[in-house]
C-alpha cells in the first residue's frame, strides 16, 4: 500500500501572531480551509495556492469561493502583492468565462460574462499589459462573436511580444477558424504542436477538425486517432472520428462509428454534439422517442447556434414523420433561424411543410435557399419545379421548364425528371408528348411498372393533337396496365378506370361512334353516379342531335349532384341561346359570373357580352337601343380585358361592337392584331372576312373565308363558314362558284334552310342573267325555266319552315313572286326562242342542201378530170411501148448483119457500138465460149436491150417530150 508524501503550507498570521500550518495533501475540508484563511488573514498568495489545489482536485466551485473570499479577507500588504492580485482577478474571470461557455441560459451566460468583464477591468487597473492578463481578456472576447476584432488586437499584442506563446497562437487559430481561414488556423495549431508534440490531445483534435474542413479526411482521421492515443477518454476525438467513420457509409463503418459514439456518450453524456449524432442515428432506426429525448437534452446543454439548429432540426423531423405539421414547422423554423448558411436541411423541411399548407411561394423561397448552396440537388429541384407548377402562371411555368431541362441534362436517365418536364410543357402538346415518350423509353427496359396515369396523359396529349387513333391506343394501354397491376389498390383502381373510360368515350365521339361513347359514359355512371362530366357529355350529345329537352334533363341531373357546378349552368345557358331565349340564358350566365366576384368566370362574362352583341345586331334600326346595348357590350369586354389583358375573345368582341357601329377601319385593325396574336380562333378569321365584305373587298373576303375553311373545317365541314364563302362569291358575281359551295352545304346538311334559300337566289339570278342575254337560245331559256321552277319550289319549302331560321317569310313570298314574273317572261321568250330556233333550223337545212349540191358538182368535175388524165396516160404508155419495140428490132438487125469473123489476138473480142456513145467509148467485150455462138450473141444483145428498157421505164418521164 503506497502513501503519498504530505504537503504542508506554513504562513505567519498577523492576527494570532504565530505560524499556522495547513495540509495540501490531503486537503482539509473546504469549510475548514476557508474558515482558517478568513480568521488568520494570510497573504494573498496562500489563498491562491489553496484555490488552485481545490481546482486541480476537481472542485472548481471551491476555487471560486476561496478567491471571492480572498478579495475581502486576504492580506495584500507584502511585496509583489500586485502580481498575486492579477492572478486572483484573472483566475476568477477565467472561471466565470468557463461557466459562461457551459451555461445554456442566455441570461445566466450574460451574467457570467459581465462578472468576468468586471474582474478583467479591475485587473487592468493593476497591470494592463500583463501577458497572461491580455490572453485571458482575449479569450473573454472570443466568447462573444461580436468582439473578435478586440480579441485579435490583444492576441496580436501578445504575439508581438512573444511570437511563440502557445495560448496566443491557439487564440489566433480560433479566430482564423471562426473566419473560415482554415489553413491559417491549421498553421498556428501546428506551430503549437511543435512545442508540445506529446501532450495536449485537444490540439490534435483541433488539427483534425481543420484537416476535415480542408477535405483531407485520412489525415484528419490520423489526427483524431493520435489524440485518442494521448487520451483514450477524449470525447471530442471519439465524436469526430465517429463522424468520419459513419460517413464512409458501409455497414461495417456505420457499426464502428456508432461504437465510437456510444463510447463518447459513456465518457461525456452531456456532450450536445454526441447527443445530436445519436439522435440522428435513432431517427433512421425509427425510434422517435429517443430522438426527441436526445435532441431536447442537447438543446438544454448547449448555447451553440449550430448545435442547437441541428437539435431543432431533429425534433422537426420527428414531428414531420408523425404528421404533427404545426410542431414540425415551429422546430424547422427555429432551426433555420440558427442554422449556418451551409446547413440547408431545415429550409428543405420548411419547404415541405409550406407545400402541405399550399403556401407555394414560401416553399419556393425555402427550396431556392437550398439550391443556392446545393445547386444540383435532385430532390430539391423536383420539389421546386412542382411548386412552380402548382403556383401556375407563364413565368412560373417557364421557370419549371428551365429547371427540368437542367435536370434532364444532368441526369438524362431520370424518368421522373422527364415526366416532370412533360407536366411543365403541357401547354405545348408536342413537346410534352416527346418528354412522356422519352420517360417510357427509359422505364420499359428496366421493367419498371408504368403508371396508368402516364398512359392516360399521353393519350390526352394525342387527343389534343387530333391523333385519335394513337389516343385510343394509349387509353387502352392504360386500362390493360390497370388489369395487370398488383401495385394499385382497389380504392385507386376504380377512379382511374372511370377516368380512362370517360376519355375513351371522348375518342369514340371524335370517331363518330356516338353509341359506343354513350355506352362508355353510362358504364362510368354505374360505378360513379356522381361523375358529373359524363352527365355533361351525354347532354351535349343530345343537344347536337337537336333533342334539347332530353339534353336539358341530363344537365339538370348534373346540377342535382352539384348545384353549384358552373359548367352545367353554362351548358343550360347555351341551350337557351340555341333556342333564342336570351333572357333565361342571361340569368344563367349572370349566376355563374356572380358566384366569385373577385375572379368571375370569363366564359360566362364573355357570353353575356355576346348576348348584348346579339341585341345590338337586332336593334340596328333603333339608334337609341343600339347605342345602349353597344355601351353594355364594351363595358363587359373591357372589364374582361382589365382582368386578363391577353384575352383575345374580349378584344374580338370589342372589334365586333366597333364593326356594328360602322367603325370598320378600327375593327379591322383590332381583328388583325388578334389574328397576329393567335391564328387558332376561327371567329377572328370570320370577322375579318365580314369586315372585308362590308368594305366591298370581296376578293379579300373570299381569301379570308377560304383560309378559315382550310384551317378549321378541313376535316369537319362547317356550313356556317361555307354560307359566308358563298355570299362572298355571290357578291363578287361568281355565281357558279357560289352555287357549287351551296350545293356542298346541301350535300352535308340537306335541310339547311339558309343554304337552300341562298341557292334559290343564285338560281333565280342565273336564270335572270340567261333571260337577259341578247341572243337567248332555246337551251338557255329551258335552263332558266328549270332553275326558276326549282327556286320557286325551294322558296316555298323555306317559307313553310321559316320558324327554324331567321329568314322572313315575306322575303320568300317576294322571291316566289319574282320567280313567277320571270317564268311569265320566260314563256314569251320560250316561244320566240322556239320560232327562232325553227327558222335557224330551216336556214341551216337550206344551206346544207346547197353545200351538198356544190360538193356533188365539184366531185363530178374531179372525176371527169381524173378519167381524162387516165386515158391520156394509157395512150402515152402504149406509144412508148411501140417505139421501144421498133428500136429494139432495128438495133438487133444492125448487130447481126455487120458482124464479121476476125483473126489474130483479138479474134475473140466483139465490138458493140452504142448509138449514144462516141468513138472513144467503144469497149471491147471478151467472148465466152458457148456451145452455140450465135445464140450467145443474140442473148447479149437482148440483155442490153432489156437493161435499156428498164432504164427507160424508170426514167421514162425524162423523155416524154420525145413523144
């Protein structure tokens, strides 16, 4: 058993006038020491000795009590007492600074700082520039972030006097670290380490933290391990090493890191950083009670803003998971207030809570703060885009598109990013469709289940692009994916099925398969009787059939489900308009518009304007009413434009009002600007055509109507546009073209009374034109009579059904009377034309008979001439043959009689003399030996004459003059 040597302090007491002894080892009871020192009043240095011994023995509160008592009871009357007073005051101040660092209460912390400041101020009056005193005051300033500059000035003074002062360099390193000047801080810490290479484990920890900040994780890890070698119970080193180990993110590293954290907690269970890290670990273990307990404890044990921020964040996450959103919001908010600029997690959590509250602008602000630090954080970008989409508006939609485009560039295989981009591009069906198809291309090879909603959206986009075959294909794919899905529950299965069936019904409508569409809508209503859109579609189908009563019943059924359904009220109002019931229609539109005074339904508002516009049209003969109705129209359309300056329909309505009031030029300018803004509204094209018609620019009107028809009515003919086009042709006096257009209308809608009336007018006009010709033929008159009779019958048909259109029966009667008058006139012309035709036929017969006689006489003369010529040619040919025969006989006789036998070398040569040749042309002909020499000679002569005869036959015409 070992014993320690006793230490005794001996001092002289001025009170008892004797020497007093007190043991330092072992220390007496604190009360005994304080009582003895108070009674005997020794020199201050002895008070300080006992205070230090109690401090090193782990009793700092006794240290403080002794020094506080010394300020009142100690003996200061000895040499060098000022230095001891400095030590006492600086020691007490340092003690209070330490208390302030550990204090969590702001008020208590501030109280300790004030005490320390007063003590240092008192010490300043004794020796202001003492090195230890300046260091203590510097560290006091470091405890208050706003006094860093003062701390730096005092540390600078100390280091100027002693550049190797370790505390001065440590203080300087702390200042550099707080300013994020990590390399400078690391340099100071290393300088201190050179002086104390085998001591001060906290120095190794500080160096490790600096290396960690610089990204040198392995070096930092070595520094922390070295600190643990120096002090295995260094909780700071254990905590830092645990963080590095856990961040390696392997199963073994996480397990080892948690072992280190557990050890750190066992050594220092009041370390707030350790408590937060353990809380974060237990959060992912779903042990939320432990998380809340640890985070709350950490909050109580620290006043460090960064640590407290993380504690609040942990508490916020726990509440968020438990769906206690109000508490989560409060914790996230407090965390965000205390967080450093780089700690963005509380802002992310706040953004999520704001999204749940549908406060999207606040959520956007939070997510933008996150992205300002982590610009490529995928989750944050997606949530921010979603907020922009929810907020709506062109600017926000463009921002969402830009972010999604950035995302798909960074992560081209992220199918969710492509789907988000498709949502952002929904206003542009082609681009949106491309993005959806790209997302499917990514999903299919991975074998990922494709949600039926995606197929549905693709089908809807094809529907908007009028590609109904593809649209039907994807709606059916969505239904098939629903049937094969094991992911979706029955509660989500049925609503999606209803939506897809409804969409298929819309496609069947476009295909013209109305019966199948009705079946689809009714199937949806069996499962979901409150599916209002089906009621509306069924009502609309019946409206187009002309069954307004049954249509109204369906719309009323929709209102029984939702009495405030604006679309149903609008459908009923439009039914009233179809029946020219402006009063009831106006009431329905007013009901819809007044439901939300702050943001009235623009369609209802514009429809009211159109009703007043119709009244302007009908009151053209009453200037007072016309002015009154025009003012109301303008008021409505201007109000719509004030709320939505880009509403083209409102601007178009103002143009119509101007046109009705004869401001054609201004109306044309407005319509032109509207068409420049968008070429997708048919009414604007038609109104421009009407303006050209009013200005008598019929060719321009024809071009406008034809362009409108080609753009909007190419697949589904619109009789109304064709009526306008026919009228333009009629005014331009192109009656044939007008007639063809009207016949086209009659082909599509046989009972179109307006087209029938106009066609009859053209028939009447064409008949009148035929009858007014200077030389009217029988065919023209007969055509005119047929057209007049047809027109007269058509006018009678229109007159009988005039209630179904806006044609005045009196107009039909007048036109029928005009047809009758023209038919009477045509009767006289028919007789005259027949008589004239008979006369012309007789003249033509006589003329033809004379022509035939002349032709016969001429033919006979030609036959006589030919016969005479033939006889003459025969006579000449006969004379030629006789002459040839006589010449042949003469020549043959001459050759035979003059031939004599010859001797010598040339005995076998015969000389034939041609009457046509000169003496020089005599040619020797070598004889051939034959059995009959005489016959041979005769044959040669005959051959020569035959050849000569052939030549004469060929070129006999050259010698005709000889005969």
